């Protein structure tokens, strides 16, 4: 799997169908590799209004039509009451698709602004609050799976964040059971590079909604990691893809974790 940055302005007739097939193929492979979707599943697709979540919903709807099994999709957006949030955009978009959806209103924005001092990173608390609301919503609507829009770059970035700042070799799993054991979380975009998603979202002309809470924090550690990966994409094409593949091929005996491998009795 190798992604290549494409300047859309340089294309006279962008081949949207070809790009869709490429993303759809990667999503289908991830779904198959990790058994993400099973017959009878009711999947809650978390829609934030960003390019990743729009693409996730789009591709899952297309897979749903072609899949040999039946499963349901329910789009869910958490309105966190951020100032200026265009609350009509997502309902109008989802109604135009004819997809089942639910808008959950929860003022987590005020909580984050009250608890986190000005200038400090809000992502951790915001993420925990958002996760709790979404987990409860999944239970309320009878969802068997929760689909998130994290992509390959998110997974690789998380791996470096954990190594650089937490001294852990840990990334984002493509499929996991939540800590409270109530929900199964899946990431169908796990094999898809962010550059492809941005290009696809641009061609699809999704009504993107920016995040005014965390997106305006320029000194985030994740932004530094992202810049590093972007530089590698320019100078060492394929390196980020190889890092992602390495996360799928782990040799426990060649690491140093004594709990992961029984070195003592070797």
C-alpha cells in the first residue's frame, strides 16, 4: 500500500471513481483482515464533520450496497456546543443521503474550557468526554460496533507519540473492545493514508466543519509528529507506509518486553 500526493489543480479531469476504488479496496481489506463487520451488525458511524468521518460514512455506505451480508449503519454526530458550530449542516447532509442518523447534544465544550487552563492542551479531556457520550449513545441505539474515522497516519502518529512521550510501543488498534467491555470499536480506514482522504473529500465537496476547540492549538505534540511524517513523505516516499506495515508484523522475540516474550525460560 503506497500513497502518493496528487495536486488536484493539475488534473484536468480528476478520476474520482479510481480514487474511490483505491480507498474502498483498502477499507475492504482492513474489514476482512480484522473481521470488523459481521452479518446483522448495527454499526454506529461517528460523524464529526471532518474529511475523515465523511469519507468513512461514504465508503461504508458503498460497501453496504455491495456486501454479501446485511448490516445497518447509523450516523451519529456529537454536538459539543462549540461556539459558532453550524448545527444545521450535518442533519441536512444526512437527510440528503437518506441514512439513519442521530444528533446528540452534550455541552462538553464548556466543561473542557472550565477545567483546562488557557493555553494548555485540551485534546485528552475532550477525547475522554466525547468517548463517554458516544459509548452511552451506542448502547442506547443498540449498536453492535462503533466505527471511527482514524486513518493510517493517525495510527503511525500515535505510535511515535507513545514512543517519544510515553515510553511505550503502542499505536491504535484497528479493532478493540472498550475498557468498560460494552462496545467494540472499529477503524475501517486503518490502511488508508490521510493524503488520499483529503483528496477524496475535496473532490466529493463535503461540507467540512472545522474544530474550533482543539484544531486551533498549533503547538500540539501530534502536530510535530505529523510534520515529521509529512517531511518523510517528501524525502523518503514509502517510509510511512513501511512503518504502518511493521505494526502489522511484530516479532516479539526481537523486542525487549519480558511480559510479551518468555526470555527467562528461553
